[in-house]
């Protein structure tokens, strides 16, 4: 599928070139440092949250311990007053409170362990951040120095974009000066030889005489053509077989597309400038046929056949596939020409692809 694959490569090359052009290592380092700072802040917030939960449980445990001591005192006082039932009630409540106290102990210990682990992680992140900060500043300085050195060398050698433009303009100016000097010399030479003087009727440069000689030559050619036709037994209206000048143009090729048989496998195709479609892989034979027809049309500069192929291609994809929404982010397996792409657009695009691959 040469046309489709080449078109896909064109878009990938353009995307990579655009990303490489706008990418700035210093900004990438700053972004990485910011993300590390955010991670460290998140760890610190987690430590604060765990410590808050731990303090809340410790306060709740202290309250329960105080309540247990109060119930124990009430039980003793009731027993001294001879109220044994009241003492049992107080001891029963104290036992329930003691169970709650015992349950809070492991939870507090677990939170304390989590807090210590988070603090250790925070210390490691802090140390790593300090190292990265030093490396970031060093790498930014190295990049700035290398970029400045490269620009200086390019300016000195004339390879920079600005100096290239200056050199090109100087070359064009020199070419124009040379051309004007040559034209001035040629006009001066013609003027000295008298060629540019006014024409004299009947003279050696008479335009009327030139037209009369041209008419005589045309009449002679027509006579020879009639004699050749008579020799071959052809009349003047008979067309010579194999004549490429008067023959009809070859009809636009059509591609017979069979209905695809679903096999459960799908692929994602992007129509250039349009949308993404998920189609069954069973239409691949039809895509291959259209690809070959489009390649032939481009090679023969057949705009009509190319337009027919793009229309059939758009109809095949839209009828056999499902259009994906703008919110779906998927990688396209293939990029194909759109229905409104002209053969000139395709030749220009594929020409750029071939030049870049060389």
C-alpha cells in the first residue's frame, strides 16, 4: 500500500520535525523539577494528614481512659455504700470502655508507622531534589553555552539562517548584475551591427518576405502529405492508426470493490483532514486495489481517475467503518487521502516525502 504508507510517513515526519523544533531542554528540566516539587509537597501533606489522624485517635483514647477511671471510681464508691448492683453496672461499662481503648492502640501504632515511613520518603525525595536542582542548573548552563557557541560558529562560517539569507540575496544580486551587464553588451553589439535598425521593404530582413517563404514551405509539406496518403491508399479524412495526437484519451480506470466479509479484527484509518474511522481488516484487499489504482493515476497524471479513486475510498471507509469521536485518542494505523485532495496536492505531498527520505 505504497500511497497510503507514504502519506502516513509524511504526517509522522512533519509531526516529529515540528516537535523537535519547538522542544527546549531547559523548559523540560524546569518541568521535571516542578513535578518533583509537587511530589514532595504531596508527601508532606500526606504526613500532615496521617499525623492529624494519629492525634485525633490519641485524644479519643485519652478521653476513654479518663472515662474508664471515672467508672472504676464510681464502682468503688457504690460498693462502699453497699450498692453492689450499681457497682456491677459501673464495672460493666468500664469493661466496654476498656475494650475500645484496647482497639485504639493498634490503630495508633499503625498510623505512627505510616508517619515514619512517609517522613523517610520525604527525606529521600528532598535529597534527590537537591541533587537534581544542581544537575538542572549545570545542564541548563551547558545547553546555553553550547547553543551560543553553535550560533557563533554558524554566524562565523555563514551557515546560520540569517547569514544564509544574506548570502542568497548577494548571490541573486550578483547574478542580476551579471545578467544586466551581458544584456547591455549584447544590445550594444546588435546596435553596432545594425540589426536593430528599422526594417527596409524588400531588404534582407523584410518580414513580409519571411512570411511568404513560410507559406511556401507549408504548401510543400501539405503536397508531400497528400502524395503519401495516395500511395498508402488513404483518403484525407482517414485517421492514421496509432496516431497519439487525435486518439481518444483512455477511460478512467474503475476499481471493482467487493463487499467486505467481517472477521472481527479492526484497524484505525485517518482520512487526511477529516476524521478517524475504525474499519474491519477485511477491507484491506479493496484498499490495496484502490492504492494501486491511485498510484497508477499519479504516475500517468490522470486527475479524473485519481478523483474517482478518492471518492471510492471515502465511500468504502465511511460505509464499512465507524467514525470515532473527537474525544477518543487512538493511534491511526493508516492515513489515506481525503476526497477533496487533488492529484497536484498528492504529487506535491508525496514529492516532499520522497525528498525527505533521500
